[in-house]
C-alpha cells in the first residue's frame, strides 16, 4: 500500500480543486469495508486516548498538558496518511473517454 500524505498526491485527484478532492475522498470513505473502518477507528482511538490520559494527569504534573498538546498535533500526521491510503483505492480513476 502506498502512503499519500496529501490529497494532491493521490493520482485520481491530481489537478482537482480542494473542495472536489474532499468531496471525492468523503465518498470513498463511505465505501470502506467494515474491517477498514474498524482499523481506522482503532488507530484514531490509539492516538486520542493518550491525550485524555495526559489531561487527567495535569492535577499533579502540569507538563503533561504540553505532552497532550504534542500528541494532539501528531494526530493528523499519523491518521490522515493512513486514511488517504486506504480511501485511494475507492476513488474512481478518470477514464480516457472523459478526457477526450
């Protein structure tokens, strides 16, 4: 599986405006299989749960709030490329008839 770090990197979405790319990616996300959706949701939980754990520790250690912020910033760097890569196979490639 090839990882895409931006929607612009997905071959079927090249040259499209951002709103169109987001719309097509949303449609592709709706076609994900149950195991793929489950995998994405579990990965999201693995990133989000530590944020809340760090927030709970702020009563005894205020620096845990900084760690929660760092983990929160990592979320899009980890989850989005995986989501784009899984959804890419459900985005229809433009056919040569449409380009002619």
